[in-house]
C-alpha cells in the first residue's frame, strides 16, 4: 500500500511539472509570435516600399526574401512548440488524475 501511495505522489509531481512547463512554453511562444509579428510588419513595409515599379519589386523581393524565409521558419517552429505545450497540459492532467487515484487506493483502510 505504501508503494502505491509514494508512486502516486511522484506521478502527481510529474504531472504538475508538466503543466508548469507547458505554461512556460506557451509564454515563450506568445513572446516569439509577437516578435514574428513585428518582423513581418517590417518586411511588409519593405515590400510595400519596393513595390512601386516591376524593377524595384524584384529588388525588394531579393532584399526581403531571406527575412521572409526566416519568419516562415520561426512561425513553423512556434506552431510546433504550441502543440508540444498542449500535449504537456494533457499529459500533466492525466498524470495528476492517475497519481490521485494511486494515492487514494494506497490509503490505509
């Protein structure tokens, strides 16, 4: 009985740490998305500035192309971390419930 209770406590602690980690990841994703948005607006201003004529449009595409590529990569990475954070929350909730069940079963009768 004691082993079940100790295992339950450990599982609950793991679940809580997963949920706390997901909160941290989500906050970092939020700040990263804000930076991505700022960078995208800067690139859009550059594209707008160079889109006056067909010749300058080509120059603008060359100048902003690498920045746009990095923005797209960062956006994809932010999406993958957001999914990871969601799975951490789901897993953390499952671990907390399982740990609570083990603690409840492990009690002395």
